[in-house]
C-alpha cells in the first residue's frame, strides 16, 4: 500500500500546473532548474509542456523544451503537446516543438490527424514541412 501524498506537495504540484496553464515561463524554468521534474504529470497524464502548449504559451513551451521536456510524451488520452498546439493554432509553439524534434505522427490523435480533422491547412503545412 502506498503512502498518502503530503498535502503541501500536492499544493505545490497544482501550483506548477497552474503556472504552465498561465504561461509563467520564468517561474516554471526556475522551478525546473531547482529540481522540479520537467516531465511532471498530473492525474490525467498531462505534462507541464502539454498544458503550456494547449493554453498557447510559446515562451513557456520553449523554456520547458530547453530544460529537457519530452516533446512526444502523450497524456492518458494519447494527446501530445504538438497536437495541443496544432488544435490551438499556435504556429509559434508548433515551430518550437518541431524544432525540438516533436514527431507530427506521435500520439493519437496525432498532430497531423488533428490538423486534418479540424481542417487546419496552415497547421498541416507547418507539420508537413517538418517531415
């Protein structure tokens, strides 16, 4: 049987996910530099990177990638940061993720499938150039 998680640790983790959602790139970077796992996931498997991408915060995406965030890590539903950035039509985040090696075919639905399903030709063009 596992030990219950300390409430202070849970509160800190929730704060870190809130920073990713709000795009607080400098504060996120400082916490990762101080030892926060860059690929920390929440109860849905969402990473800090996926949340920063979904909420359209290219500077936070770049800061996390610069610190080793896995660009292809999928959440519990198979979604990746790249697919999230495509869905949100964030060309800056898409380019940053692709430059970091994100695979347009990773996940399910993949970034490519997302661009096709939602008829996002500008995103599809970015993804296809990367292949």
